[in-house]
């Protein structure tokens, strides 16, 4: 039975590595079912919880993922698996960053568990949290470059930090272009301190995704912003009123027919 649990866990990890989350969840469910019928040692339970947290993080359910990573951390501590404890703690901090709770990262790192497992992994997450709090892309990139071993080389952390970087880049660009109706792309690039091509590509993506109303004037190298369409509420309300009145008249007509029949 313990071997069967491990087989299902390996299967779940393989499907996750292939980005097949539904099959990874199915394999994890099988592993849990098998684990429920036997005594599951803390080491194995930690691996199950770690995988569960990983899959919830993939679905952007970071609060549930945090609770699973915490359970995995507790079981890793019980089995004196220091390396896995550090990994779980790092993923817990990642969940806090992804839920805009970067201010709580420092509290966890300076807490009992953080002090016991102090090291580069904790400093890496502290740097990411600080950059996220300041909304600074430059600090974010510097943190990833400095602690590449713990951030870029970890598939789970790297995947979620890429999504976070994209959100930060978008929010920074929106903040910069907000006061302008027409602005040179090179000016945006200078303010945000990123290559011109990267900024231009991101602006194109934002326009196509309807995150921003405007066009790119490639000839002049400018971004032209449009006023957001103000939808007239009166028209919709009037249409709804007429629809309701029509339904009432139809109902009265049917009742009148029954009376006169």
C-alpha cells in the first residue's frame, strides 16, 4: 500500500510537469485514497500535502495552497526533513506574495520557523516581497537575478513569479500612461526602465486583451489613448421597462380572452 501511494504521487508529479493538471489531480486523489487505508508516515503525508498545495496554486487558489504547504511543513518538521521544510516554507511565502499579503512575509521569516530555517531561500522570498510591495520591476528583476538558484531554477516559483511579473508590468504601464492622451513609447520605456521592444510588445498585448483603450502609431512611435466608452444606462433601463410592460399587456390579454370565451 505505501508503495502504491508513492506510485500515484510520482504519476501526479509527472502529469503536473507535463502541465496536465486534471490528470495530476486524479492521480493525487488516488494517492490520498490509498493513504487513508494505511498508516501514512509524516514523510509521505508531507509529500501528499506538498503536491496538493502545488495543484491548488496552479488553479490560483493560493489561500488553500498555503494551508496545504503549512501542513506539509509541519509533517516535514516532524520527520526532521530540513530540505523539504525549507521548500514548504518558501512556497508558503510565495502564496502570501501572490495574494497581495507581502507585508506578512517578513513576519513569517522573522518568526520561529523562519529563524530556524534562515538562509538564501528565505532572503530570496524577502527580496521578492519587498519588490512587490514597492511595485518596482527593477527590484523584482534584481531579486530574480541575485537569487536565481532559489527562484528561476525552481519550476513552481518561476511559473508563478512570471505571472506576477506580468501583473506588475501591466499595473506599472497603466499608472504611467494614465495622465496622457498621446505619449511616445520611448518615453514610457525610459520611465519604466525597460527595453523599448518589451514595452511595445506589452502595450500591443494590453490593447488586444482590451486592458487599455487605444492604438499604437508605429510610424510616429506613439501610443494614442482613447476615452473609455461611457455606456448610457437610460437606454438599457428604458428597454427593460418596455419589455416588462409588453409582458404585462400580453398577460392581461390572455386573461381577457379566458373571461370572454
